[in-house]
């Protein structure tokens, strides 16, 4: 199905809603929101708060660009799962040479560990804000809670839990925004006009790595394929693709709004007062005198919810990637899935024990994700463009052009990051 046809389908959704089809459409809302929590995670908080505090509204455009790229990539990953019944990891193992698939998927496993590091660390920071619990102990508590949730719940129950968390995080930032005075004219320009202020390249890459995340592409294809729609008639698959696009578009817009809100609050509270934020604890402490105790507590609680929810999805992604290496779907009862979950989350916790500066750890983890991201993107394009893999549902010419453009933009930004690191420019 072409991109034009999908957009037309989305516009036709109003007709479906008017004709009593809302129940039908909302049956398919869920997988996208499960993925959305991955790009409103603590790594995003660190990148967005730093971006807003240092550059005001100037880097909002990166949230917009990242979200547009994310919609294309996440729908394409879901497309793979619906059409083939394989997640991205399984498809790579099946259709690539073993050496190539193991190398690519091995780098994706390391990216999942980097992701989980940010998630556990963010939850630990929130516990320190709320209860004064030391970071390493707090990270261990978050780890224990996340492992319990993962090993004691089904997909559908996890989906409902994550949707609840996303809703609460969104409401938290509506509350925060209600307490600040945003310059909407400047914010509007910031959303659509690219800017590269001096020294901003590492932060731009952090925002990119915090929004477009490798593990989310693996996770989305896994969650979608678990429904086994590829076993249905071709016309049923076409219908699932239509509704999935609505789910992805809706969910990514929710994520765009929450990420934007983080930058708006930081720009209004910190940049306007000339405050440089070097840790999330500092952000919470500064909110208290400027916006009141309630705003500071809401900030910390929302961060805790984000850390818990995104740690769950990071563990799921790691389990899916490792299981796929052995041509198996995600199943928490399966040995390889369990090993992937343990490696991702426990590996991240061990890394946290050696981190001296939690805030910098969050930012660096996001930059590492952006470096691995082109590998996952070009793997996905290779698979979804193949008739041998996708059959009649392979990428259209328009899809291929847009996906390649996205991959090249991400690669170009990575070159800028490397250049800024080598030369000290940026």
C-alpha cells in the first residue's frame, strides 16, 4: 500500500468515526503506544531538558524532524510484522547470511543495553528525588520491579499497563505547561525552522537518539507480528495495515507532544532565567521555587513512571532480538527470550554501577543509540524492500525513497557528531 493510500485512509477515519466505526478503529490502538513510551523515556528527559535549558526553543525542530522520521520507520517495522509474521530480528536471521545477521543483531543487543541503562537510571533518579534513595540502590529497585512485571504478565496486560503510564505522563506535562508562560510564536518557529547553535551538535544527536531508537523498531515489529495477521486473507492484511498506520500516527503524535512539552517547560523555566541544567535532580530542585512544590513532585513522579515503563519495553526488545537470533518469536517462557531480557536489564544495571555522573550517562547513552541507528534502519529497508521477504507488500517506490532519505539524514547527522567530537566544533 502506497503512502498516499495510507494518508487517504487516515483522512477517511473521520468517516469511520461518524459511522460508528470508532470501536473498530480503537481495537487497533495499543502497539503504537507501547512503543511510544520508549521515546518519552528518561534519556529523552535528559536530552530535552538540556536542549531547552541551553538553547530555548531553537531545537524544537529536531523533535519534529525526528517524529516524522519515526512515523515512517515505525510503520515500516510494523508493516514487516503484519505481512510476514516475523519480527525484525527473526527476519534478519532468516534472510541474511549468519555472519551478517549476528553482527547486526549483536550491535542491536548492545543498543538495547544502552537504552535500558538510561531507563533504569532515570527511574533511580526519580526515586532519589522523591525519597532520597541513592542512585545505585534505586536502580536495583527499579530493576527488580521491572523483572517482576516482565516475568508475570502477558503482552496484552503489559500493553494496558504501558498505555496507562503514557496517559499519566502526558497529563503530568499538561499540568507543568499550565504553570508556565510559553512564547508560542517563538515555539512555532522553533518547531519548523532548523537551527544549529554553536556547540549544539551533541545535543541534537542526543535528541535524535532519544526519539528514533533502534530497540523500538525491533519491538514494534515483534508486538505486531504476535497477532499473526499474516495468516489471514490478503484483504484482511490490507485492512490491518490501514488501521496500524492510524495507530502509529496517533501514538507518535502523542510522543511528539510530550517531548515538545519537555523542551517548552525547560526553555521557559531554565533558559529564560539563565539556568544551566546539568542533572535532572537540579531541574526538579529549580522547579520547586519557580513553579511550586506540586510541579516538582509531578515532575519526579512522571519521571519514575517513564523509567519503569520504558525499562519494561527495553527488556522486551532485548528478549525479542536475542530470540530472533535463534529464529524464535518473543515468549517470556522461552529460554532465549529470558536470556535476552536478563542480559539487557542486568547488563545495564552493572554499567550503572560504574557511572559517576548520571545526567551525562543519560546523554551519552542517547548518542550511542544514534550511532547504531543507521545500521538498524538500513537493515529494515533491506528487508522490507525485498519481494522475497515481503511478497506483494514490499515497499513502494515512494516508501523506499522516503526511508532511504531518512537513513541518509540520520547517517549525515552522525558524521556531524563525529566531526564535532574530533575537532571540538559544533
